[in-house]
C-alpha cells in the first residue's frame, strides 16, 4: 500500500498540472484580448469616393482631399458611391467597407426644400382619392383667439401636449376603417403644421422653440410608425403633397439639429441622443436616413459623413 505521503505527492502533481494548464490557457486568452483591443483601438477610418471598380479591388479618392487608394474587395460598388473604410495599418487591406451614400442618392438633388403652401381647412378631402367624410380636424382654428398671445413656453407646451395626446390616442385605436381615416387626418394635420403653414391650437411651427420643433418632428415620425403598424400602407392613399413624407420628416429633424449645432449648441447632444432613440423606436435604416439628406440643404457629402457617425452612435 502506498503511503499517505506518496498519495499526497501524486495528488499535488495532478493539481499543479491542472493549474499550469489553466494559467497557460488564461494567458493565451488575455494576450489575444489585449491584442485585439489594441488593434481595435488603433483602427483607422476613412470616407472615400469610388473612382473605378474591378473584380478584386476598387480605386477610390478621399472625399476631403486628393489622396487616392487601391482597396481590395470583392463587394460590388458603383463609381461615385461614398464608402466608409475601416482598416488597421494599410487601407489596401480593409477590415470592413460600408456604403454611406450611393451614387444615385448623392446625385438626387431634386426637392432639396419644401415650399410653404397655404394651409387647408379641408384636410380630410385631400387625404384619399375617394370621397370621404368632411369632418374638419379638431384642432383647426380651435381656441385660435385665446391662445395667440401665449408666451413661447406656453406655445411649446400647447403644441406638444396636442401631439403627445394624438400619440396616446393612437395607442388605443382598434384596426377599423373609421379609426384609419381619423388617424390619417391627425397625421396630415401635423404634417401641414410642420411644412405647410398649418396651425395647431392657433399656432404655427415657426412660433416654436428649436427643441420643441425637433420634438414635434420626432413625434410625427413616431405617429407615422404607429399608424403604419396598425394600418399598413395607409400613406398610399394620401395626396401627392405627402409623398416621401417620412424622408422629408427625417430631413426636417436633421435640419433643426444642424441649426442647433451652430446657434444653440447646448441642445445639440440631447437632440443627437433623441435621434438614436428615434432610430430604435421606428426602425430607421441608414438607407432611409441617407435618402432624407437631400431635403436638408447644404453639402450632401459632408452631411452624409456627419450623420453616418450619428447613426452609428
């Protein structure tokens, strides 16, 4: 029989061996983690415009300068596309390439602004191509005389309370034709308020503070999403004036944020955070956001760079 001492020595060797293996494995994992973190922290990034395309690589130029690059990729891009390249040491061998703006979007400069039209008091008649009820939207001219003299803070509160109440009402709507029609009326009323000189409780969009303007547009996009979830394709029957309205609303939000960045910088970070919440709430994709940039005005490539960073969070 083995002595107690021999058994102890044997067990100690086994435990020591296991510990050595564990330490070795943990060391490898730690080294790998540190190495990857170092590489990740030292990734370089560049926005480039595609100049020529080939089977296994593309030629590109820096959007902010004259530098030109050869970039290996089998992904298919078009000449004129703006792409975002992530690489470690050499841009020729990128870690990732992401499309920021297609050639078509970049060149689409139509309708860069939305003309202000005289508001209509027959919103419902314009909502569908068929005859509908002529019930006037409840806020048209309501309390007009009693609220015109309200302070700016009160105007913000009055309008935001209305828009928030619409959002709450929609949460409780069942999916029937009557509610669908009423929901369209609410949405068109808010869109008219934002873009076409319409009034809510006797006030116009221009009377609002910058933060309230952004919040109204934010809620308009939330409301659109809620209606579309409950009544898919509801915008298909709206008049031409509401075409591409989701992109126009996103463009208006970005327009307000761009104004705030220069004139009211204390609001800027908050509105950017709200944009990320909006992205999650309504499922915004970069394709939709990039298509909205033509409605903002200014240098569309610069906007694409800035808002792609904002979109990535």
